[in-house]
């Protein structure tokens, strides 16, 4: 149960004074539905309201706050003209200007002969100084109501700065003093303020500098958020470890058969990964391991060996891929090896329907099918396993945390292996998985030649086509990737179709093929097959091939509008070539106009093929916000911390949480109880519920 002290923060924003349904909707859009969300809504900049002594001292084009006497009202002669009010002090005059003024309002806030304080941007109009629509007008004795330094909050349409400021202020006033959960020595060393004070400072920055994410107040708040994240993950992890798994140690008879059917030797890192996976599976606890390795590094074979291990023990194994193409491709790799081992394998995707599907599901439920490869279709309720013991999820670069758990729920104590082709920067990985065990495939299968990558300006596309023509005469296979147009799948397709028409006119029907996301499954397969095994030498494609294809003979890839792709995505795409033993080339066609970041991305790609280096660079260029921000990423979204900037804090929070739980596993001690408050504050209630005295 959430502690009472936090109740005021966890009420809807409508609990605040002056917040009705309309404002609540706006606040919810800008910050969130609860009072606590307003606390996390930090200002983006500050306005210095530039207190000045006199009218004379007020500089044009600056914001100034001054006090003066209302000299005279000049109501407009007609509605087109503005309402003017003249103010004066000992040094001169300043005119306040109101368009479409409400006369009653202007009259009431600016009574003639009274002294008032005003604040706004000063302009010169002819020889006069004026302020159009002042931000603040108050009686002189209430000058304090005009903030000297005003925080500017991220807004949403319909929400004014004043309104959000007012309500954030109210939220701050509701924020209680909470007992310190950080280690006092650490707090001291970092010279961080307490939580309440940090919050006040972050919302009332005294200068631009105080807005920096690296200011003590902001760092403190970021650390709190990261600690809550890491502590929650560590608690969940301890619980998962406690849950009984089972020891899986097959007799290797199937694996031996499959291995001898392999046309190659396993690489060193494949062998090592298999040892790590084997040890996890042999342990009494459940396995949750990440297998990271670039596209083409040979993850499928590793997964297969792990799957055969459970099958040797009489269990079933499932491998789930994010797309249909990829599922079928995994299946094609696996099928002959499974056959060699005498294991019955099948594939299930959304495309399977009717009797065939029903029969397959029955065989699966009876345990006749021992190994199944599929897409999300595997989550469907009708999919029942006889004895699922291992789930492998190939996430490529999609992190689907929840789906993973769904699949595991289809069996008891299911071991879990998650494969990802985009290496995840360490800090990001920590934020999503905490202490997740991970194996990395670092060496590519032997004999692979590096891919040469060149960046070419778009107008030189003719030269590129001519170069391709030469290569085609020597039998080369070429991917031609067309740009992703975010706004519409249709124009995406149109670009690919136009390029396809172009190339087909030049090279003929036989030699060209087209595949895009809108095509029907069988048509896609047919086009792919023509490229993989048939006469087609050029495959024009939208990014559907990104996670799809394995054609080792393909040695050239052209990517149009390469500047529009993300770094990770380009890396993925490029991974489709350089899979065979011939040298490969990747040509990045770029527009004349490019942002600095895009330039940097293409440069990185031309310089390295190391996925781990690329992942770190991607994080640096995009900022964690962008990587984490997208909902479907499945990664946590931080409100106060920025992983790209606060990476070090994440590491500290990680170690801190381990230490905390070693000393006080159930969070029952004095500091433990305070940390529970922290967890509730960041809505990690689920983690607390798993503690013994939750
Ligand atoms: P990933 O899934 O990591 O992208 P795959 O498992 O599809 O990579 O492997 C890519 C290709 O490399 C496949 O054709 C596979 O048969 C081959 N391969 C895998 N391991 C090795 C190895 N040790 N030596 C040679 N080729 C390998
Ligand atoms: Mg085990």
C-alpha cells in the first residue's frame, strides 16, 4: 500500500484549485493525469524578468519589470485601434498597449493616479517606449507576485504559461518533506540537496545554469528516478531467481547429430555462448539470458542448440520472430538440421489458416511437434504446448518486454533466451533489464569479407547504376533499398515502384524484382525466391528486407536517401550483405542537403562495421530520449533522467541497489522503509508487492 504521506501527490490534477475538466485535460496532455506528474514536469528555460529602477533604465527588446504611476487612459476611437494607457515615473513615460481590449478590465487593473508594477517586453515605437500586452500588471504593493525568474514549461496547445506555472506551483506546495532515502555520505560527497529542495530548485531555477541536467538539483532528481528503476528491477530479479526452475541437461544426442550436419564449425563466441546458456539451463533456476550479436553473426544456430537441449529432455521449444519473413527464414535454417537430428519442427505465422493450422495446433498440443518457429501468432490463445520448456525470442531491434512474458506463460518454469541484433548500449540495457545475463557473439563466421561502405551524392545515381551494370555482368546480386517515408506507406511504396520501373526498363523483367510491405505474402515470397534462387539480380525493396532476407550471394546494397534512416537501421540493412565469401559494397546515396547529425551517421557507418560501436554512437547522436521515447520500444521512459547524459548515475544506481538488497533484502530497515517510499513515488508498486512484507 502506498504510504499516506504520498496521497496528495497521487490524486488527479482536478484536486488542484482552479482545475476543472478543461484544464485537467490540458495538464494531462502536457504532463500527466496526477499531481505528481506536474512535479516531474520540469521547466525548459527561464525568463529573467529584469527588475529595473526606472522607465529610463528599461532597455528596448528586453523583458523589464518596473513600477510607475498610471497617468492617463487613451481609449481607442474605433475598434481597429489599440487601447493605450500612459504610465510615468520621474524619468519618463511608457505606454501600455492593448489590442481588442476589454475596457472594464483595463480600467480595473490600471486605476488612474495609482502606482502599479508591470512586466513585459519593452519596445520602442517612434520616440516612445511601450509594452504591448504586459505579462503582469499588479498594484505596486503586490510587486512580489511578479516572479523575478520565471520558469518556462513545455506546453500543449491551449495551455498558457501562466496557467501551467500556477498549477505546478500548487503541486509543489503539496509535495511533502520526505525522509531521506539516499546514503547520507553519498549525498554529502555529491553536494546534492534533499529531495524537496531539489524539486524546488529545479522548478525555480535562479539562472540558466540551474536548468542544466548536470546541476546538483537535477542530478539528484535524476538519480532518484534511476535508483527507483534499478532497485525495482533488482527486486524483481531476485524474485525470479527464487522461483524454481528446473535443471535442463540433455544427453547431447540430438545436438551431436545436428552439429555433424552443419556445413561449418562453430565460432569461438558461439561455443562460449552455448556454454553460458548451457550453464543457465543446467541450474535449478530459470534462465533469462540475452544473446547479442550482429546480423549474420550466427545466432540462429546457437538458439537451435539450446532448443535441442530441452528436446533431448522431452520438452518443446519455441522460437518467435518479429516478422513473417524472418520467421520463415529461421525455419529454413533450422529445418534441415532438425531433420538431421530427427526432430519434428514446424512454422506458424498469421498466414496459416484453416485445416492446416488446426492440424498443426493439434500436433503441437500433443507434443508431436517438438520445435516451433513463428511470429506473434504463437501468442494466440489456441496455441497450446504439451511441454514448453524453452522460449527463444528474436527481437531484432524491437524490445517487446511484455510479449516475451506472454510466451513464457505458455509453459511452466520456461527458460528464456532473448536474441537481439542491435547491440544495446550498456546503460540502456541496464535501464530495461537491470542485471540481465548476456552473451555476445563478437566474431563473425570465418571467411566473411568486410563490407566496403561509400557515401555518394544522389545526383550521381547514374554512375552508380552504370557500376551495378558491370557487376551484374559478373553475376552479382544487388539489393536496392528505397527510402522510408514516415508519413505514408503509400509514398514509400511509390518510391520503390518508381525505382523498380526505372531499373526494369534498363535491365529487363527477368533480372529485376520488387518487394514492399503492402504486397501479399505469397507475392513477396515469389519475388524473394526469384532473387534468392532465380534469375533476378536486383531486388528493389522498402525496408521490409531489413529483418528479412538471407541471400549470401548478394554483394551490393544501394540505399537511397540514406540520410533518412537511423543509424541502427542502416547497420541492420547493411548486414544483409557481406554474408558470403566475396567482397561486398554498400552505397549510401545521400541528398545534397543533410543535417549535421545525418552527416555524422553516414560517416560512422562508413568508418565501422562494429555493431557495438555503432550502438554507442547511435545513443550519443539521438539521445536516449529518442530511443527510449518511442512507446513500442518497450524500454522505460524516464521523466527526470536522461540516459545519454546521466549514464554514470545509472551505473551508480545499479551498484547501489545491489548493495541495498544485500544488506536489507526485504527493505525492512530504516533506510529500507524510506526506499519503499521512493519506489512508490516512482510508481514501482509492483516491485514492492513482491517483497515479503509487501
Ligand atoms: P543472425 O541470426 O545472427 O543474423 P544467422 O544465424 O542467420 O545470423 O547466420 C547467418 C548465416 O551464417 C547463416 O547462413 C548461417 O548458416 C551462417 N553461420 C552461422 N554460424 C556459422 C559459422 N560458425 N560458420 C560459418 N557460417 C555460419
Ligand atoms: Mg534451468
